[in-house]
């Protein structure tokens, strides 16, 4: 499961029915695409200088490089090490099948795409493609490849590499995590190569219908792997197992700024590549740092201890730590960056999966399943939970109540007009009474019409103390209206096995990270999705409202014009808010602590690529 440092699951996961896998979250700013029927063209621009096509030789690069020129706001310094803290270790370096956040954060430093995302602004920037155009009908996209780019071993990067990567993604035997977002309605894109008038290679992607999220998909889900290194493994049927953490480091590289140097217990070390395709305006080959080290602290408390000890450069402050860390920032040599409400959502959901295991046993007790599938029961829980109290006591006031599936921080897509389930214990008791639930024996716990105690267990993950505190408040709020909820804290991987493999659980408190273009979260929104957590991988929509959501998304994905996509997605948010597949809670602010020793620091809100070092090639160590 893709997760961030908090143990959140990636909202933009991609479904394969025979195996649950999750890909990188897809985040973008809306409105980048031109209106349907208009030509769109993008090229190296803005912060990126006009490409210099004069033959250059930088750090051993072959002549003919068409560099991407970065204009630094500061005077950069070469050398030093960026040390990134986290709460888990990578499990794979394979971009085709990596399915958890610790792996993806490292993959993104070694492998590039045709397009990249500026995580501070949400804009798309040229990467392995210098520019692109889309046809008036919104179906044919032409990407002009950057001349002179080489892999870290010196071999040339070509259009054949791009086509081969699409071939692997579209191979059903691979179950690539990016398959769903790189196809439309189950139909793969037609990908061909060509050349422009100057002889530079092009890649042409034709979609079956207009596809608004294409740049989103290319920027966040297609990390291009060298064909010449891994084609043999693919032809031998070993590509899924390839690029594991035990792969010899000299074989783990892409066109990115860093390559794998070594994997040690609790540490993954990346080394600077000397043949990268970016330079700064002074002609200096990037990246500036010599190394990146990713340190697995094991859990949140361990991460804080390592930060306080100066062993890592970043830390995501918990709400109850913000005041003290603010007071101690100058003394500790770091700064706090308040990035506003976190993207994604903190959610409570009830297991409505009606399935059975291989022995024919139901995943959920049929009596409890009937409660969970009744909207009145879910509405009662929503009214019972004091979400304002979560903001006050758990987040220390550094947060906001949320009413639907999109955070207020995602201004391009957020629907501010959703209904709110106010804290109203009397309303909660009334709804439970409608279901025939009464405290017959006077012990404070309701019984249903069959005499069963109204009780269930809520799972959450041990690595996130903030979420555990939320769970304790929810547990108390539900008990206050007669529902005997019990919080059960599990290690994240054990929790994932319960909620996405065995399906043997009753309720779960977790978070979906992400935001941005909703098409990045098809695996969440669609009834067939593996991350449609309350009732995943449905053969057909179980309810009318889910059927409407599926229909709306089918339309939304095939539209390029943002305003119309937003109108459809507003209705999707309303359906989720009203029907409470997830019970939405509250979001804390993202407050990032970073050592005061970096230049070109531009914290971003895209958790999957790391708020601190998403622009690792631009960062430099001042001292």
C-alpha cells in the first residue's frame, strides 16, 4: 500500500482485481489543460531557460545535450548530503509495481518522466520531453524528446525506451500500478514514435477519447526505466521481481539526478549522477548535493528523536509539538513551514464488504454487516463524533473540520457547499432508535432488536500517535451514545493485510493522502476500485449512488475543459458526503520542520514526492 510518513494510504491508487496494488498519488493544479477543441503547447519556460541546443559536454555528457536550464534564486554550492527522515523503509525500486510511499519517494529521485510536477506551484514542467502539443480534438499528444539525454551508465535515452515502458505497463501479466491512469475505460493508449522537423525524436500518444488527466498521469505515474538494462528480465517474465531492494546497486539507475549507491539496515543511500540533463543558469551541472540518504526511523517518535539529534534534516511536526518547536526553532537550527490543511482526508469507515473467504465464511459478521450498510447507522456515528473537539484537542487548533472527500487546501476541486453532520448526540440516539437499538439492560450499551450489543472494533495504525488520539476521542464519543466502540492499534503492514487482503475487520480509522486532479483517485472513487475501502472491487455498483458516481467519473475523465469537470466532481463530492461511505473527520495542518542549512528550499504539498525534498536536484547544502 502506498503510504506517507504518517501511514496514510495514497488516494490515487490503481486497481488490479487479482492483486491489490497502489501507485503514486496523482496531484496537479486544475486548468493546465486548454479548452477542448483548442491547441495546447508547452515548452521549457518560466523558471526553465530557453534550451541551448549548442553541443555541450557537462560532467562527461555526450555532445548535443539540450539541457533544461534552472534559474536559481540563490547562489548554489556544490556538495553535501541531504538526509531524509521517514517511518518506513523501501520495499522495491521497481517503478512498474512499487506500491508504497517509502519506495516511491526514492524511485522519484532516480527515474524521470516525460513531464514533471512542480510540487510548490502544481504546474507541469518539461522533463524528458522539452515540449508538447495536443490536437484540437484533445486526443493526439505529441511530446518532443530532449536531445542528448543519457542513462546513468552513459547509454542514450531514446523514444524506444518510452515505448517499451508503455509496453510493460500494458502487459496484463505485470499488473502495473499505473495501468488504470495510463488507460481510458480499460483501453490502452496508442503510443508511437516519430521525429519533428529538426530530426529530434517524438513520442505520440493517442487516447481513445479526450483525456484531461494525461499530463497528471505522465508526471506522477510513469517513471521511465532503461530498456537496455531490463528488457531481458521482461522477456523472461521476471520484470515484476526486478529492481528489488537486493538488486546490485550498479543496476539501479535511470535518467534522474541520483542513482542507488547502497542499501543498509535502516538507510538507503543515493549518489549523485554525473551525467544529468539539468544545468543551472551559470552552466553548473545539477544536482548540487553529492548524496541523499533516506533514514527509516521506524515510527513517528523515532523520527522526532532523530531530528532532535540532528540525524535527519526534515520532520513533520505533530499538532501538540508545534508550539514547543516554534519556540525552539532558532536554538535548534531549523525552521517550521506551515503549509496549511493537509491534502487528503482523515476518515472512519465501516466494512460493508459482503464477500466471503475461500471457506465460505463472511468477512463481516452478518448482523454487524446489516448495521454498517444502513445509512441511518452511519449518520448516527457521524452525528456522535465531535469533530470540532478533534481540532481543538488533538490538533491544538491547527486544523479544520472536513465534510467531504476533498481537503479545503485543494482549492481547484473543493466543494464548499456540502452538508455538515454537526455534533448532535441526541440526533445520533434518535437514528439508532429508528434501527430498534435500545439499552435494555441499562449497562450503557445499546442492544439491537436481536439482543446483540451494538459494539464493534476500530482499527488504526500504531505509527501515528495523532491518529491514535483521534481514535480515543471517537471511541469515547460513540460510547457516549451507547455504541461500544473499541480502538485496536496495529502495525501498519498488519493493518493493511486486514483491510486489503483478508478483509477481516469491522471498522478502520486511517487517512487517504493526495488531492489534485480527481482522476488520480479512480481506485478510490469507482465502485470497482481496490481503495473503495468500505466495499472494494465490486463487480457492479452495490447502490444507486455508487452507480451515479461511476457514471459521473466516466464522463469526467473524458473531458478536457476544467469547469465542466469541476461541475461533475462537485456532484461526486456531494454523493460521498451524503452517503458516508467514509465518515469524514478533520484535517490537521501540515507543518514541516527543516534544518536551516538548505538553499532553494521550496516546500510542496505533494506528500508522495516528499514535502521537503521533492526538488532534490535544486536543493543545495549551505554548510
